């Protein structure tokens, strides 16, 4: 029996490449995490600004607690088993009434992990709906392989390279409506996007991208990961420790090293680089 997901949600994930909504914490708990995020933004703006939101779990305790949240890990375990590594995180924050959007893409087009057995969890810390620019998914596209994407570097596209899959039929896209404390789960090949935030509030999402079982590895090297549940019998990744306080110098240095490693593969072959 699944620990957190219903049997229908498990089946839906395998059929569509995603499932939602999944309750993993109360609204009060989610609002508390939002408060800690915004306090950290005020104290460390250079470390959590718009161009520095990758892998905050390495240096901030609130993000570390999120990736270790028992109910969230129960949901992930229902899909990939009891041994779980966190490979990376991204804070996707859209400020109120701003033009930032995410084009149609697949995570695994530029995420160098194999085999494709992981899952991305996306936690809402504020309402994620049509007005605020929720994620949109194309069901079943995880079964179609990795599609070619072109780089646009569009100023309003918040993906690293503005990478875009062209010539898509999107009439069957599903809006992933989430309230604070709920998650969606999606496969790394599922094609998805999101529109700008036209609401009066920030749209704050925590993407754990991805949770992977330990037999997964990076194609070109050892990489980094945090063991969040179970055992790692394979040791494909350098194991990262949990932060004891926010932005301790040794943790900040580890985060810088991981983000530099990420930049090497995110921008491989690109004609230019952004600051994130």
C-alpha cells in the first residue's frame, strides 16, 4: 500500500507523467516556511536573489527541512522506493504582476542523470493557480522520449537558456492548481510550462529537482547529492552534509561549488550564459 499517495494518484503519475494535488503539510506550516524564506531573503539578498536561487538547501536550514519533510518523502517513496537522494533544488519565485514565464520544456533535456528514474516534487508556498502562473503539463509526454529544445534567452523567460520545444499542440494541457502546503509530482520527461504571475501576491514554488534512487548517476562525473531517506549502496554522488545554520561559510562554499558544477552542464554548448 502507498504511504501518502492514493492508488489512483500512483496510477495517474505513471499514465500522465504527473499527479497533483498531494497534501504534505498544513497551510500554517507552509506559511511558516514562507516566512523563514522571506526572512532569509532579507538577511542574505545576495544568496537568494533572482539570479541565485539554485540549491539553497545546501546552505539554508528551512530548505534543508523541506527536502527532509517526512510526508513529502512518503509521497516520493511511493514512486521511487525507500532509498532517496535529493539531487538539487530550485526556488521558482514570480513577483506580483510581472512578465516572467517558463516556456514548454523537459527537465531531463538538460539534467544529466541516468537512468530516468527520478521524480520532481514542486511545493507551493503561496497559491499557484491560473492567475499566479501555475505549472501546466502535457499528459503522456514522459513516454515520448527527450525532445529537441532551442535556446531563446528571452528576457522574460526564467529558464537558464530560455529553452523551448517548438511545434507543440497544447490544447490538452492541464493546469496544476495548488494551495500552500500541497505538492505536484512530475517525471523529468513530462513537457511543462507556466505563464506570468498576474496576481497581487508572489508565486513561490520550491522545486526539488530531482529526488532520485541511488542507482541513478550523472553521465559525465560524480556530482553531488543529499541522502534524505534510506541507504545509498552505490555512492555515485559526493554526499553533502546538512546545514546547521544559515549561510555558514563552509556550507556557502559547498553551494557555490555545486552551482558552478550545474552551470557547466546547464550551459554546455550555449552561445551565452546568464548569471544563474
